[in-house]
């Protein structure tokens, strides 16, 4: 019987509502929830394919596993044995070395209830503040900026402001890719009123930048200089609201003295943009009836991220662009529940309900509410420092939950070294195919999206229910349950009260959490599961007796500081932590792609999501490449002072000379290296402790890898095949794999590799791993003189797989046959004839599988955007492809939009 379960998407911080269709214990489909106020039924390409991520249990953690010694393989165990072992080993470390010798590294993808139990376990039971989250990598500078300026964490804005804004400043946010559902609302608002102005601050000319009224293509890391220059112009042209500044803020005069030297001319010189554009941006912002800024990782992931946030907030306070519809600084959350993690204090530098670790009164409040004593007054170690402490041997036992630090942290060679040195590593994870799982001494299988229940808070402070549509596979359990069971056992070892963790349901956890918020700035004393069931998702604060939550904050000009005044903060510009030099002459910036998410442990399970960007690539300015003899598609070494990796080059005019761009997503499951964080710098912001993942100095050099290999195979379960092939990847100078979806729905695993010389033994191991069995009618051709091998396997009349070694010519044609799934016609030996170099059409619209060629041809015939939607269907479903389609129109200016 088919059922529909109302829940929430598990990707970005938009917090879209979803309707999960299930039948016979399996998730069969997903649609957007038209009644959810975050998305009103819209979903992006990632959200629309969620059901495909759970189609197979391959690659899922299905039962607990234990490693008895560091050199042994993990073996299956029962839950009691695994939980007892974790509790015993943590207790042993605490007894020998103290509570700060253990640490917890958790995730913005956990639900609030999961986060709460982990936080109580670490801070209330163990008495260590060594619990941090991967939200440190994305949101901590925004948190720190809000607290320093307004006195409390939390955006003062809401999604309705997207429609009310008259000027929108995008700063370090490729919103069209990272938060596409919200971007659709901005597009529609601008279509209704073309006088709305968009200013995009981004070193790259992204699809969104191409749509902007003003694109400020600043040098990477110079945001503070830009915002200071804009504020200088606002002050000296009389565009500051002095009445508001005098009545509701403090610190303005000191800031005015600082920015006196940041003239628009100086700011333009530092940023590498036109002075007139700095002035234009300042005037549009200051004179606007409602100016909204939307910012994300480009500001946050920096060793000066807090200063970037504060410099932008200074603009809002000075021009009174805050506390009213359409105005305010709006930090767009990167993960689905980074906000919920902050609410429960699930970071090393805060306590529950936005309390401060160094505040004795706050600690006393929490001790009274929890019924404990002796909470630690020492802040814990944030993410980068935490793994440094593991590497130094100061932290002995580490519990990692729902995150993949061997891919996502900077300088991942150091992270690997830390995990190798740790005495005891616990990994709590839903997926086994991550770069971190191999380091686990104990693997605890967790439930995932569609299988768990609780709450999550999105970017506009809106709390939504997350509901389970099906049972978790195998023996996987909910994250909160796992943490709770270990806590109960650990309490016995530590002679503490086991009743601290008497939670029986997620609702019981939520009820305790909301009690801790009463009287705080994020008071949700009026919320309950019952209220969320009857009234739907709600924003905080939502105090007892309220009928609804607060959409906007600080509308009355009273802030969460001691005197009620917002703080202007001094923001001197400082260069990036690692400047370029003769040895490392390129500025590397990193970012997201449209159809992948984070480390691809979920999106990498869906072949359709590789169609838009099939493999990783280093985007490089055409002129820079030409000077170095680098051509499109060549393999290059990208190296920093910390590490290197090999990537194919993609030539573009969208990055300035001296800058290169690489996507963050690819890792050791899809590449022969850990990804671009082999090269990034572990420098952190001094206030937020957020690492500088966006900026590094690198060299780019063409490398000679004449031996090439291409292989592919049709299969029913590409994830199982990937698990067999992946261990071989690291043995080649370059190797990548991806999953594709054939026309008949069959999956295709595609492998490419390159090296200086062939390795015959490795080729045979790959052949066997791919399952290209000789009993499937193998046809083989060898050219010993040239070192070429060509193998093609048939199943019945279909080309089932191939392996081309030494010379990969002909691979595109063979891959096209695998995708098509059509019977072979003619003599089979003709398969080795090197036919036309068939390249797969680049997919622009993932929902309707519309190619770039189809769109270009339709534009050339005079079709406008409405015609494209009605005839080809592109842009008519999720709309994520619309910004790219608009860029295609830019190349044909006579065509009508």
C-alpha cells in the first residue's frame, strides 16, 4: 500500500518540505510539499532525486563493526557489544587522562534531537567542551559576526524578505547553485519588478553573476576592503541614517575614523575593480528602500571571515537596512540543521540555548536545568584545533558522527595522520563509502533521511518536523538513540546518574531542549511536537502563549546586547593568509556545483546527478593556460605547500587571470586523491575558528601521463561495483569514476585513469573488479608493439562493458552504446574500429534531460524562455537550470527572453 509522509529535505539550509512516497517498506518517490512555507512545493535537482539515493542498501552501514586491533579488519558485532566497547574505551581514557582527552566531532546534518543528546553527553556527563561540528567549517564566522554586532546568533531576516527587497547584494554566495529554491523566488520577484537591482560580489563570473545588474569581480579575499570603501562613500555622501545610528547603535565614530582612509579609489585598487562600480554599489545599497544582503561560504570560509561578516553588517546598520521588510544581513546556512546545532550548543565554544561557556551564571543555569555540577569553564577545541590535538596525542579518543573530515577539513594529510595516531576512533555513519570510515575502530550504523524522526531548523529560524517514512535498513539506529545508549553505559563507568539519559523518544529530547530555551533570545517555550503537527513549521522565538513565531528580529531597534544597542565593529582590511608568490602563483578558490552536495556520500549514489558535471575539473583562465601550453582537458598537477592532486583542466573566461577554481565535492571515493583539500590551508579565523577553505596559493603545471585507460560496465547496482573498484584508484597518478544512468534505466560505472607507464597487473585487477568475466563473451585485441589492449564484453546481444588500455580512443563510442542499451548490429570484431569521436551531449536541464545543443538550437530558431519551457521542458520543473539558460541567451543577444 502506497503511503505519503510529510518531512523535510536533508540537503542545504533552505529546509524544503518534502512528501515522501513509500510502498512495502521502500521509498519510491519524493515531491515538494506545496504547504511548506520554505519552498511551497519547489525542489532542486538534488531534492527531486532523493528517492534514488535510497534505492539500494549497497554502501550503507547495516550492522555494528568492531576492530580488535589497529591492524585487524573490522568484524560484525551486536549492538550491546559495540556500545559497551565505546563506553568502556571512553571511560578508560577519561580515567587515565581526564575528560579533555576525549572529543566528539558531529554534523550539521544531524537532527536537533541528535545534536542535543551528543551535547549533553559531552558537556553534562563527560564534562568536556570538546564537541564541535562540521558547521564550524561553514557557519561559525556568521555566528560570531551576529553575536558581536547584535548580541545574539540568528539571522534577523526571513524568506519573505526575498520578495520585499529592492536591492539584493550577493556576497560570496553562488545562490543559484547552493540555494536554488530560494533563488527561484528572487528571480520571480525581479521578473515582476525589473527595477529590483542585483549586485553580485564574486571573483568568478558565475551564472548568477552573469544575470546581475552589477558584478564586482573582486580579487579573492578582499571583501572587507570593498565593504569599507562602500561605507566610506555612504558616510561622506550623507547616506547614513544618523538618527538610527545615534538611537540604536554604538561604536560608529571609531568606525568612521577607520574607514576614512578606505576611499572608493583605494578599495577599488585593493579589490581589482572599477572605482565607479564601488560607488555605484554603495549608492544602490544606501539609497534603496530595502537592501538585503545574502552571503555564504565566500565570506565565512576565511581566516578573516568574522571581519567580512562584520564589515557587511556595518553597512546595514549605518544605512538602517535592518529590522524591516526586505532589509537585513542574511546568512544562508549551508547544512540542513546547522542552526539547530547552534541552538542546543553543539559547538566547542558555546553552551545550550545560546549560553556562553565563560559566563558563570550561564553555566549555573545549565547545571540546574540538567541536574549536574562542575561544567567545564574552558572552551573546547574547535574542528581544526581538535584534529591537531589528536595528532599531537592530547586527544586520545574521538567520536565522529555523520561527517567526513578526511575529505572536508583543510590540509587533509594532517587529518589522516591524526586519525592514524588516535588510540580509539568511533565513526557513526549511514554510509560506508566515505574517506573517514576506514579509520574507524568501531563503526556504528546510523539511520538516514527518510528513516529518522525529529526536528531541524532552517536558515530563517524555522523549525520543521522530520518524519520517518520507512524503517532503517539492517540494524541501523537513530543517531540520538546511539548517543543516548552509550551515555547510559558511560554514566555507570563514571558513577554518574544514568537517569540523565532517560530519553525514550525524540519528542522527549525536544521537550527538554525547549525548556532550556525559555527566557533566552531563542525562546521556543510555546512550541511542541503537537504544535508543529497542527500548525506546521514555525520560526523562533516562539514564546509561551504566542500564536506564531517572529518572522523578523530587531524591528523595534532593540538588540540582544546589554544596553539594547547594536555594535559597530572595527574591520581593518588584511590580506589573505597565504599570498601568491613565484613558486605558487595562482589564487585557488573552491566552491559548489549545482547537482552535487558536500562529499557526495548521498548525491554520488545517483547517476543523473553526474550529467551536468561528469568529473572534477580545474577551471583556468584561457590566457593563463595558453601561456603555459595547457589545453582543454589536459591533466595538470595542482600543488600547494601542503599537498597536490591531478585534475583535468577546463578553460574558461569566468575566472580572472591568476585565479583558478576547483569544486569541493570530489574525494577518494570518486578520485585517486582526497580532493582539493589536499592543498588548502589550515589557517583559521581568530574569532570564529573557521578555516580558510576558500583561499590558497597553488601552482598549476601540465604533466605528461601518456598511458590512458577507459573502462565501463552496465550493472544493476553501481554502488556495489564502485566499492570493488575504489581501492584501486589511489595506485594511479590520475583516476576517477562516476555513475551514469543508461537510457533503459540500467546503471553504468565509468572509470578513467592515466599514468606515465602501464601496469599490467593493475589492469587485470581492475578487469576483475569490474566483473568483466570472460564467460560473458569477451572479445579482446592486443597490440604489443604499441602497448594497447582493447576488451569488450557482450551479454546476449548488448555491449555490456569494455576496457581500453594504452589508447582510450573509441571509448566515447563504446560508452554511448552502453548507455543506449541497443543490440549490436554487424560483426562483433568491428567494435574495435575507431569510429567518430562521439562525445556525450552536455546536460543543462537535469529534470528533463535537455542538452546544451538542443537549447542553443532552439534559441537560434527564435524561441524565448517561455517557448523553451513549453517545447523542451527545460526550466519548467525545478528551475535550477534557468541561470545557465540565460547565459546561453547572452551568447545570442538577438533572442528574446
